[in-house]
């Protein structure tokens, strides 16, 4: 097996992310000698997620996956084992794992920062990284297990045109809730209505989000599924119904600023409103992944769930794909194929 290319961090981004923050390097031609418990994988497809931006800054206590200067960029990937020193992962095993932005990587599954999901027989990479992906599982468990929706409730979703948010909107509708999505720009709001099947959409670039929430939610917000944080979180908190639930999934509004989020929340509103704010990570539900995938697959077959995919090609496309997430140039879940 010949050498491998890998994307590394050339410099810490100064404010907004740029393609020049990355450098593509080539390794030598010899495969590494595996230690017990390690596998070498060929990375076949990458999911480009906003949270990767969080790791591209100097390490601190809250960046568990911070990338050092010169270190390899990491993200979720669909992989195929090509050499193994782990008896639980034979050559040919296909899996979803945290891997390097590289042609090939060495992974230690038992110590992976995100639990490794082995792909069942019959599932292809596009399906595993699209409608049945970790993004869809995040939406599924975040809404159903953390938000706990009840029919007739009002659910508001920020980042509603994104890969997680769009699925949250659709699952909320399936459960009988009234759904309002927040997105940036007329085109994305149209997608929230057409693909997300929301009852209403708020354009945070053109609308006063707080005012529109008060108009659309006269009885208050029962569940706010937050992918964005910042001003949208503060606006939603001001409109929460008593005993409302805020599902803290992401803070994309702060990722490209190079500093930690400052919420500025009215915590007495939380106290008097008896509002629950709960964060989660999808890895907490790794043991229930197949249960969720069966339900998601049934919804896809019935036409109740649609997942938009922005498919790109080539390892060299990865930095541009990540930059596009923060400029709004993507069209759904961004996947990069590495043939």
C-alpha cells in the first residue's frame, strides 16, 4: 500500500476560517506497524461538521479534541479496515469513526474519543453518512430523549436548514408537534418549509427573531432545539413556556469567532419558568444506534423523512467544504467522497 495524504493545521485561524489555515501533506509509502488494539483504515467518505472549527484553536479545558499546529485535522468518516491488530475489527470491517482527514489513518477503536459505530451488512456509505448518519441520530435522540416532545406542543429549531436541524424539524412534525424553524436567508427558509416541513420559518438575517417568536408562539415555546446559541438562544429563552425544555446541541454562532461562547442568559427566567436546559452528545446513545436507524429508515421509506445531501468529491475538497458551512454556501449535509 502506497503513501497517504493528510490535511494538517497550518495556523490557528484568526477569526473567520480560511482555506489557507490548512496544509495538505504526503506521508511516505510504507504502512505503519500496528500496535495491539490498532487498525488501519481507508477513509472512504467524510462528514464535514461545524464542530470541527472548535478544535482549530489552542488547547484549553473545554476543547477535548483540539488540534495542535501541524497536527492532522479530524472528523467523522466512513472507513474500511485494511489492516488490523484488534480482534474485534477484522480486515474489511466498515465503520463510522473519528478519523483524520487523510487517505488512510490508524485508529484505536477501544480508546476512540467518539464511540465507533460498525456498519451493518447491506448499508452503503452514502446511507450511513446521510439519512442514517450520526447527524440524524443526533436529531433523533436529542429531540426524543432530551426534549421529550408531546403532540400539540410548539417546537422551535435554530439552524433549521442544517443537517441536524432539518431532521429535528421533521421528527417534531412526525410526533405531532407544531414546528418553527430559524435559518439564514430566503433560500434556506424556503428549504425549512419544503424539506423540513415546518409550519413557519424565521429568517434571522431579515427578521427580528424575538418579535417573530412572540408573534408565532403566543402560548410560548415548549421545546427549543438549539444548534446556534447567541442571540437566537437569548430570544428563544424570552419566549419559553413554563416547564419548557432547551436542548443544547451546538453553538455554531460562536465557532468562527475564535473564543468561547458568552451566553448572557436571563437565568431568573430559567428559575421562574422552571425551564430545563440540557446538553448531550450522541455518543451517549451508541448502544441504541440500531434501534434509531430502524425507525429513521422506516420514516425515509414512507416519505416522512428526507435528508438533503451536499455531495463533494476528493480529499482536496475538505477545507473548502468546511469554510462553506460558515458562509452558508452548503446545501444540506456536506459529505466528501474520497475514492
